[in-house]
C-alpha cells in the first residue's frame, strides 16, 4: 500500500522539537557551572581552607599552608589546584566515555546517568562548612568530571539532530539558553545571599543552600532532554569484536592514531586547549580576584556574574548572527582579540571601583557565549562522521570548568607572588598562543578532510 502524497512529512517538525529539547541541557547544567564553579565555590573553599590552615578569613598575605596529601598548599590556591586535578582526571576518563558513546545507541541515557550522578555529587557541597574542606574537595572534583562526561554525550547529540548548515545557529541558541538559565538561578541565589538576614540564616548557610540549589536545578531540568530526545543507531564504523568496553578502547586507539590524518582538526583542538584554558580560568577566577584583590563583597560579585550571564545571552545570539554571515571561524578569531584586551584592562583595575569592574564584565559577557558556542559548532564540522563521541571527549577535556593548565598557572603564580594580579596577567599567554595556532587553521580544508560539507556562509567569507 503506497503512502498518500497528501500526507505531510513530519520529520522536520520532529527534528525542531528535538533541537528545542536539546538546548534545555545547556539551561540545566549551566546553573552548576555558574553558581558553583564561577561564583561561590572558589571564594568559599578559600575561606574554609584558610580556617583549616589557621589563616582566619583572609588568605591573601597569609603565609600558612594547608597539608594536602603531604604537600604544603596555600589556601588561596587550593580551589584552582582542585580544578586542575579534576581536568587531569578527566583526560583519562573522558576519551573512554567518548568511545563508549560512539558505540552505543543510547546517548541520551548516558547523558542522564552522568548528569544525575554529577548533580547528586555536587549536592554534597552543602556539607562543606567550618574548616571541613575535604568533603568539598572530593565533591567538586567528582562532580566536575561527571559534568564533563555528560557534555560528551550532549555534544555528540548535536551532530545527530542538526546538519552542517544548522550547527552554528543551534549551538549559539544552546549557549544563549544556558546563560539565561544560569542567570535566572543566580538571580534567585542573589536574593538569598543578600537577604540572608531576612530569611533568618547566615551568609555561609545561604552560600551552601545556593550551591545545593544548583545541583537540584541541574538534575530537574535534565529530565526535559532525556524524555524528548530520540536514540539513534551508532554511525561509527565497526571496530574490533568483543564487549562494548573492548570495542570502545579499540576505537579510541584508532582515533588517536588517525588524528594525525586530520591536521586541521588537531591544530584547532590544540588551539582550543590554550584559548579555552584562558577563558575558563578568567571566568573561574573572576569572583576570587574580585573579592580578594579588588575588595568587593559577595553581593557585588554575584551581581557582576549575573550581569555577565545576561549579556552573554545576547552575545551568543550576536555571534550566531555573525556566523550566519561570515561563518564561525572569523568571529572566533575576533573574539580572542577582545579577550586579550579584557585581561589587560582587568589587570589595571583599581580596588573597589565598581563601575570599571562592571564595564569589564560587560565586555566578558559579549565575547564569552559567542566564542564558546562557535568553537563547539566549528569543531563539529572537523569531526569525521561517526566519531563525534570520541572527538568531543577530547574537546570536552578542555571545556568550561575543566581547564587544568590555566588554573594551575594561576594558582602557582599566586603562590609565588602572593598576589592575584600577576596571576591574572599570566593568562595572556593562553590567548596569544591559542590565537596564533588558530590563525594556522585552514577551515575549508579541515571540514573537507573530515568528509563534511562546508557551510555556505564560510564559503562566502573566504571568497
């Protein structure tokens, strides 16, 4: 029996519905990265670790160290070392997860398992109080790794639900929606932290409740993509026989060998490692720098990060429009130039000058969402079909909240100089090196070598 020609093709409608559902995971997980990693965890962990070391509430200028696995660590450096350790651990875990995702027909269920496990672990941050820094250290490392695992499945799904012409716009909408979601929860937390007396609780309890709310938000909104996305058969080529684990390791070994056959993909990945480390460290260190060096209170810091969130919402959409006209490559380059200016200006900021601090925050917001969104969509064009999980595993190993070299350098320079200003200026090298490597990427060649179609906008921009 033939299909009636009058019946409409519903596949485009289903795909748009999935694309809308997919963006909800950006909304869900951004609350963790914003409320916990970008704003509250760093300063709060430094304070808790400072108490344990006998520094009291001030860590800058304190010469006491904290014993961590037998090593003397400055309390102000501990949050950055923890982030570095989480990413080093991710470097071992995420590639295996990516190989597993590519061989599995259940990407959305992997997303659910990693997201809900990460949210459950992040909720343990509520119990970090007094001088009990250990539970916070374990919780932030494990939850960061699990968040990275969830992003491997999430990014691989981008390729399943969109074609080459749609990716820049869809990735930009996802990042924009994520910044909006993170901003909404942060606004609610701002009310709680600033109005803690009205709620009859201490500031520290308000901070702990805010970190708990991010874990609950992450878990709750993950339900939407998990229930509305569809599973698809894996498109990865058949690998060696054996169990799923055996095949995953075999595929990973082949991918690492074959990456040399895609020089533009490898070059962009290394460039991204550098400039994203710079971006993530600036965001992660902003609240600590603002509190400990510039002398701002928690209210100003949360308000500033909140401003960045909402400006980044518009910035991501703006860069999406630029990509529709010029392709994603050129806007990423221009965004890195702006990042260099931002770091230099932030280094010279005078203490307690709120107006200038907010001006820098606006600049960060404009380029933050755009550079990250377009980096994700541009990288997706450089991946051979069926290898999305493994390649995005390598990509997400240096993704937001998991940069290791930047946070390590920031923490090390602070430990050597006892000041966050030179530590911030040291991050310039990441943007300069990343930009120099990106200039050596031939986008059209890389996309064609990966077997994908070059988007029309990028072809027009190169004429």
